[in-house]
C-alpha cells in the first residue's frame, strides 16, 4: 500500500488517493504499517484525506512522536478537535509528551467536559493506574435485568473503548462484581444481573504502579481491569492494549537502566527516524563512515591476500574455498547480531548479565562450527582426494571463523551501544571487516601448517 500512496502523492493525484484510502478503510493494520513508513510530510497529506473517524482511529494507534509531528501540521482548530476526540488515556499520554506550554494551551481549548476528565487523570502520579486508565467504561446496577443491561450496552457502546467486560456497581459507584458481554447475551431475558455476575472482581487502585497493573492483566488473561479509588469507588479501567504498551516500555526502560543506558530508547528512536525519514545528507553522515571502514578493511584484506600470493601460486586449489570461509562466517555473524538486537529490545537478554549471554553465544558458535566444519571437511576430503589434508584445513578454519563471528555478533553491537554509537548502522560493517580479515588469516595459517610441504 505504501508504494501506491507514494505514487499518488508524486503524481499529485489526491482525488484518486482519497478514493483508495476510503476503499481500504477496513484494512487499518495494513494502512498503519504503510503510514509508519511515510515521511512526516507524506503522513500529513494522507491524514488530511482520511475520513474523520478513520483518521482518529489511526491517530490513536500512532506513537507519541508521530502524533506530535502530525499535530504540528494541523491548524490550531484542527489540533484541538483531534485532541478533544481522543480517548482520555490516549489524550493524557500525548499531553505528557508535549512541551508544557503546548499541553496547557490544548487543555484550555478542549471542551469543559473533556478538560475536567483530562485534569483528573493528570492529577494522578505518573506511571500509576490512575494516570493510564480510561474513564470510558460501562457500569450496570445489580438489580437490572439482562434486557435492561443489554439496552444500556447498545446505547453506550459506541463511545466506549471496550464493552467485552461490564462492571456492576452500587449507586455510589462502589465495585460489586463483573460480567462478560457473552454471559449477558447468553442469559435469559428476565434474569437479574446479580444472579450471573462474578462477585469477586479483581481490581487495582489508582496509585498502583502501571507495570504491576499490566502484569496482573497478563497473568490473569483479562481484557480489562477496573481501577478503584481509596473508597473502593470505580473510576476507570486499564485495557489489555494499554498493558501491552506499558510492558514493552517498562521492559526496554529496565534493560537500559540496568546497563546504565537510560537514554538509549530516545537516542535509538531519533537515529531510526534519521535513517528512515531523514534527508540524503543526514543518512550519508550516519552510514558512510562505517562503509569507509569496510573499504579500508577490504584494501587491507587485499594486502593480506598479497602476502600469501606464494601460497596461492603453489597450492591453487586453496583459493576455491576462500568464499566458503568468508560466507559462513558472515552468515553466523549476521545471525548473532540479529539475535542480540532482538533479544535486547524484547527483554530476553539481560544486558546487566551480558557475560552469561556472551559465553552462551560463543558456545553456540563453536558447536555450529564443529558440525559444519566436520561435514565440510569430510566432503572436501573425498572431493579433493589428491590433497587430503585440505579437508582438515577447511574444517578447522570453519570452526575457528564461525566461533569468532558469533563472538563478534554479540560483542560489537554491545560495545557500540556502550560508547553511544549507532549500532544499527555500524554493527554489520565492523563485524564483516574484522571477520573477513581474521578469517583469511586463520585459513592461510592452517594452510601453512598443514600444507606447507606442498609449497615450492
């Protein structure tokens, strides 16, 4: 979809782009993926062509950086309209990220009702259930019949964030129970709500830490959890989609705090935006230095190869397996660096215990090198039967090179993060350069040891 959108924008064909977006209105996930890949200017164009409801749904799914960029492209009235239409928890999350003067201006401009709700939520401490909850939920009376309850759900559902869990309260809003929409629909028409509700509803208080709330939702497999004040009155709910966002943010924050890298999330986000959406000069400035390192390493590799020219002239067959040594090392290095980057982001690698993960990866590289090296060595032993020791040379070289590559795949990105250098752009060139030079030296060292007798 991204390519279609960009083609319409480049051709200034806004009418057909508007028709395309209208036709794809049900494909929100696909549009969201395409939207993330657009530049800020392209996002602003697309956003203006979406229907109001569609635009609002997309806006709520964007991260706060993208929301801020879009708000800058709006007129003041348009910005106020969007902020006013956001769900209360999404509105507070956005306002928390905006400069104080801008946030205050927007709060004062939205409707009195929404301003009251927003000020109430912003009155709770940051990173607590009160700060991240939404006040949009459906509550039922225990004396209601299922028919009356369903009618209330139909009336209110359009304005609610979720209706799959319904909460039973008394007249003072004290939480008494919970009932699922499925249970309500399946019950007979005259049944009272109190007869089918679960009387022990799990809840959290407004000052409960947001991470504890998210963990509770995850562990109990709930779609939402009610939030009560100190008197036990229900004031809001935290939904599972908010919990997922919280867990991702907290996991990343905890990892980098433990490693002394508390600012890394913001830095990596800025770097990613430069590499994806920046101008050519900004991208060159980040990526070219590492490519120049690779160029220098390639020239140095040529000098190394020249130093073994006598070996190549004497035993020409060794040249056949140079690409194999380099490619296998390259693949292992890429695998390891990808495993490290993904593991850190998802919280599967504890940076504080880096040595433990590092040693495990070396063991994995060694074990894979042994398997591949033995297999390759055996094949080459029979293939090049006139030089039987060549199988041993290639096998040992693969074992050493693959072990080294797995080591570099973890060590290089970790070191770059530690010294505050962009590991996304720098890891691969540095790993490739070191691995190629070391791999060739290792290979020719074994050639010299085991096949030196063949040189003239």
